[in-house]
C-alpha cells in the first residue's frame, strides 16, 4: 500500500521547512492568495533539497481573504489567471532546481470548481494551456476529476486529514463547528483506515467510501507539523508507504 502526503506551503504562515521533512508533495502558493517571490523561492529550494514533489497551488486573486472567499470570475479571466500562476511558479521552480509536476486549486477555488462546471472547465483549460503534462489534484469524488480526465489530463484524488466530511463526500464549511479537526491521534486513525480500507467516517457517523491517492494536512492549521508527523508515523506503522504520486 502506498499514498501521497501533501501540504499547502509557501504561504508565509507555517513552518515550511519542518513540514517538508514529513510530506512527499508540496502545494506551493503562487502569489494570488499568499506568498511573495523571495519566500516562494526559498520554499522551492527546501522542497528540492528534500526530493519533495511540487505543485502549483493556484487561487482566486484574493490576498486579503487568503483565497477563501468565493468569487464570480469570468471563465476567460480565470483561465488566464491559472496559466499566469503556473508559469510564475514554474520559473521559480527551475531557478530552485526542481519543477512543477501538478496543480491544486486553493481554498474557495478548490471548493467551487469541484462541482461548478463553468469555473471548473476554466481551470482545466488553464492547466492544459500552461502544460498538458501536469497532473490536476482535486477532491476525491468531485466531478471536475472526470471532466479533466476526459480533457486529457492526468488526475489525482485527494482526501483531507484535518477536515470533517458530509455523508455526501463534501467538506464541512469552515464556518461550522467541528469542520477542522485538531487531535493528531484521531486524525491519524481516520487516515490510516482510509488508506487501508478506503472508508472515512462522516460527520453523522456514517461511513463514506473514498478512493484517495493523496492526503492533505493544511500547513496553516494549529499544530500542523505535529499532526503531519503523527499521521506519517501511523501510516508507515500500518504498512502504508509514503511517496509522491507525481515525480
């Protein structure tokens, strides 16, 4: 058994160096929701030194809201925004001795495009326009993955270690109590079961079946490094190898 472990980095709010010692893939900000060129370059150097795969964490243009506010961006504008962000991170990655191998939308863009065909297809077009060899990461079970695959992209399905789920497989809104999980032992047990059995307990106690190739620990969550370390230890002790899905 094998699974990828990823985290959102380059945002200037977490301990990137410590997290990069744990994860196998790094979703690196592209400046639209967080990050500055110097900080992003430093994070990319750290990722390259550890052999951690790099993804472009593209977002709505929303630095003041940390990319967590829904925006009605016209499709052509959104496609251009995605191409722009990927291109900027690709240049920084080359300078750091690594490369961008996948794309993961951030925050509100991630949640909206999971099922919104209009914006989702604009993101798919942006990835194809920037580099059709890139992998698109999205929420396990989301319709965007099927559409991206039909458009010719490789895709990877993702689950969230530190987030609660509805019985339908959607993430609970951060505005609701219990949406973000904090107990490292509970998180580790949930994700070990997901990796080994393909099931996850939803908020109502029902079992949700998810086919996930990657698990995310948010780098800006309180105790994120401790959560990721406990999770990795539990997975490895349970016979699950940690490796990037993309070289």
